[in-house]
C-alpha cells in the first residue's frame, strides 16, 4: 500500500478563517472532498496490483533432447536435434508460451542472438573433418559450418542466408569465417545483419590462429601463421593496421606446445606454452613494437579492465599493459571477470566460492566479499545476481543482487537448489539449467 503525500495542512482556531484566506471553509471542504474523490477514481482506474517483490519460479521446459539454449531479453530459444534433423522452438520469456517453432533439414550449430538487429543466426551445413594427432597418429575431429541462416527472433521467418559461420556478433554486424575442406581458415568477412551485405572480405591463406580484441566490443582482428607472422586489421573496415613476425611455438597440443592470442585493442598479448613453461610478450597493436615481456608466468595473461591480469599461483596480479608496471595484486584469487567498464569480480574459481568486487584501476575492494556463484548477464546492467547455498533451510539457493557501483548486497529471496547450476540473467529474470530442466525465475 502506498501513501500519497499532499503536503502539510495548517489549521486555524475553530470558527475563524485563516488570515488572508479568500475562500470560506465550506468551499474549501467541498473542493477537498471533490479532489479526493477524483484522485481515488484516477488511482483505481489507472493502477494495477503490483507484482510481488522477490524471486519466484515462472515456468520450465524439458531440455532432455536439447543441444543448446539461447537467452535474450524477452525470449528463450531451444535447439533440438534428432535423426540428422534440427528444430528451434522460441518461448516468451515472461510466460513460457511458445512463440514459434521452426524445423531445419539438417543439423545446426550454436545459435547466436543479435538482439539490436532482431536476428537469430543459425549455422547450418555442418562438416566434420578427421585430422591426425601430431604424436601417435590417432585421429581427432574438427567441425565447421558452411552456411548461416538468419531468422527473425519475433517470427522465425527466414531473412537471408549466406556462406560461412558466425565468429563474432557485434552490434548490427557479424564477422563470418569460411574454411577449406581440411578445416583451415580460408576467409574472414564482415557483414551487415540487416541485409547481409559484405562490408569487407579478406582471404586468409596460412592463418593458424586468430582472434578479435577486445572480445566484448571488438576493434581489432588478429591473425597469425605457423611462422609467427602477425597481421592486425581494423574490425570495422578490414584495413591492415600493422604486421610483424614474433617468436612462435610450433603447435603440438598433445605435448603442451601452443600459442594464445588476446589483447585490449591497444595492445596484443601473445602467450606461449612449452610443457607447462609459459612466456608472454606484449606488443603495440598499431605498430607491433614490443613493449615488454615476462618469463615463467605460470599461466596466461588476460585483459581485466584496462589492465592485464596474470595468475602467479598465489593470486592475481594486474599489470599496466603499456609498461608492464605492477598495479595491484590480490592473494587467493584465481580468476577475474569484467562486470563493468571499471569493475572486476575476482574469484576463487570454485562453485559457491568467495568473490570480491574491486575497482579495476586500483584493485581496491568495494564492499564485503560475496559468497556464491555468479549468474552471467550483460555487464552494462549496473548489478548482477549471485547465487549461494542456504544453511537454514537446507537445499535452497539464496538470490542476491550485487550493486556494481557500491558493492552492496541485497537479498531478494530463495529458490530451489541452483547454487552450482549454470545460470544467466537478463533484466527481471534468472534462467538456470537444472538437470534436464531449463527453469525461468522472475526476479523483482
């Protein structure tokens, strides 16, 4: 029940009007009663019973035969395959009502939702290649898709189809990759999602490693050959930014020999592994000039905010990407997740483990540590949901909202046992996979 404050009402002695008042009391009372009646009518006519605050299960669906689920701000898309055929079912997020169903005449790959464009990208025409192992000649399999079909998220209708499979979706564009019959990268192509028009295309002969950086809002594409020739392109135009040859490990994953590319957009980070011996080099993305390097890093450096983070076995260390200067460290932390432009969550790497929200620039803790498992969401929401097991009653999961600006935690309620389940969230909802059930929970 809400209270409407109309202001402070002054009083005057009985039988006398307030000084300077141009109205008599009877008229004031009549006007007041009329206003109150009109206000009540307006409130009754224009209001609805508010939804209860807290958390409550809304609907669930069996995913026993499902190959994957995709969650958006207003829908859930479930991908199922059987006997070489595939189907996608779209559900309304708020009610679980089936929005549409669509069948495909072949298997399909992982669905990617491009919400700004209202498009669901469906990789089709899967191709499996058997490749020999480096050491003992045993085989392993690589799979890619020759075609992508774009369908409407609202209706399921086909919008267009084109060659390649989606590698990255960013805004109203998608970066598509095409492969040779031996699963080698043959071409990269950036398209507009609205009309599938090609913005730019690049053939990529000899490329063995590639990535985009940063991963959330890419501005650079990096390719590498087996000889260590690095080429960096502008994501939006495909223009070559820089190129250079760097130390490179001959790949042999069976023996722990491989290379890893990552970066922030301004710098390229190359991690090299040789049987548990890790080395790292950092280069300017615009010139490929080496900035600094580190040996015996005990793992891979990765972007965390504007810094580069490295796990040295005892905790996380954040380095300035341009100079290699140590900014801060936090003992006991194993991993770091970017949850905002200047916010990180550092964790122990355990289900229901200890997490700490920190300022990405300084490493300063914000609020108290939070026990639990993060539910993945869009980092731009300003808060995230944390799930943790309850003690009393047991076998329940508390849902906590974690404010990313202040670090404050607010208990919202509890649901069934979800603490160690993979969960994601969008504004107003939490979605979790629990065994063979996909459960949608309203969060208010």
